[in-house]
């Protein structure tokens, strides 16, 4: 008869991908360092020899799947979106298609406070993300399923434009509050629906910083962003999900505020913005799991040996104590060399 310790060791050393990701996000040790990317450009997928994102996930045995990439290949979008120069989403935000994974917002449906009157947000129940979650969960019952979503700051500025929102922090705070409340109502409901459909993880992807500083003062962040970030994190937890916060840039000035919202994971964070995960682990201790952070520029310009060296350093320094998920410092863009991406994944398992 197996002892308790023997059963524990068998369970510990035979994790499936979902268990590996979820254990890491709980801050505990895993059988090996898990791997998950927020996004992988179609060009890289093709150059790696795969016909689809999901086939690549399967063959490369990646631990996490982000369902947002499926939005462009399910239903009518599969045939229409690749031929569009511009695309207008359910909010009325017009974006320019670039050939890269992420479009660029160029048209805003609420360009002034007057446009907020009578504006009707979409129904979260109609979001194509829900169908995408169900599709991925059926395909991969043993992998972690993640949803990337705006939540607060980006969700608001997509609707009115960055300049309008930032100015409203100073001269029309009521407008900023009403806009934030509207988008928060939508997204907190959407998080619940996605988790009910089978998502394990919600990434909140609003960017708060440049490479050199935050986009706003600490006080403005506390006043206009933090309450809605806190609400989003709570909504994910209340629905039974895990919450990861990603942002570009140097967030050292607001790091404590972000962590204190109760997020489970932080990252991926840009190393070029001064985000050293080894130092962050010393600062944060076991408060939050860390994700990242092989530099995208290195993956795009560097050698395989350089990528392997940086990856192995991250795994060696952060892997043994647990609470770490390996990824790039952002997403796998079209500029990333496919051989470098493969080297990162493979060397992370050595």
C-alpha cells in the first residue's frame, strides 16, 4: 500500500499542463516550469510549420492556451477579417488591421462627454469570447485556458481616445467615472461568463506605463484606475477564476498598488523597462506569481545561444521556489525568429 508521501510525490511529478499552470499561480512548486504566451503571431506559427495555433499548442506541448487568437478563426470572422483594412468591434471602436496579431484602434465612438449620453454598451452575453472559451476547453481539457481582456484604463480610452480620457482626469472627472463604471459593469460580467464557460484565467491587459514611467501620476492612478482594477480582480475571484495582471512599461511607481489588489500573477513584464524578475521576486516574496520575461527584442534579433542563456537563467533563478511561469516579455510578435521561440520553449524544460 502506498504511503501518503509516495502518493504526494507521484502527484507532484505527474502534473498535467493545467495543474502545472494553476499550481504555479498559487505560488507553489511544480514538476517543471510551465510555459504560456499571451499571443503568438500567425507568421511565427506558420514559419514553425504549423497550420493553426491550436495545432502548435498541441505539438509543442505548451501548458496554457489563450483563447483570444481563436476570435479570428471561428465562424464568419475566419473568412472576412483577413481581407479587411479596418474592423469595428461590438463597442463601435474602429481599428486598423496591420497584419500583426493586434489591430490598432483609430476611431472612438465617444469622442466627447456628449456622446456618452444614450450610448448603449454591448451585451456581454453576446461576446464571441464565450464561444471561443467553450471551443478551446473542449479541445484541451487538461491545459490551462486563459482569456485576455481590457478592464479599466484601456477599456475607457478605446472608447474616447487617450487624450480625451487623460484630460478628463483633470477637467471632467465625472465623465471619467461614468465611462469607467460602464465598462467595468460590462467586463466584470464578461469575466464571470467566460469562467462559467470553462476559462481558468483572466489576464487583465490594460497598459499603465511607458518604458520610463507610468502614463499618469500615482495619485491619478489611485483615483481613476485602481478602484476599477480592484473591482475586476474581485469579479474574477468571485467567479472562481485566477487573475493575472499584465502591463507594458515601468510600473515601479505603482507596483505596490497593483499587487495589493489581490492579483494571483503579475506579467509578462518588459525587461527593457527595468523589470528584473529576480529582483522583483526578492521585493515581492511570495505575494504573487511572476510571468516572463525573455525580451522580445532578443527573440527577434538575438542568437539561439543568447536566447537559451537568458531562458535558463530565468528558470534557474525563479523555478526552484515555484510561483513562476516562463514566457516572453510581452507577446510573440511577427518579428520573432521562429527558431528562437522554439529555443526558449525547449530550453525552459532542460
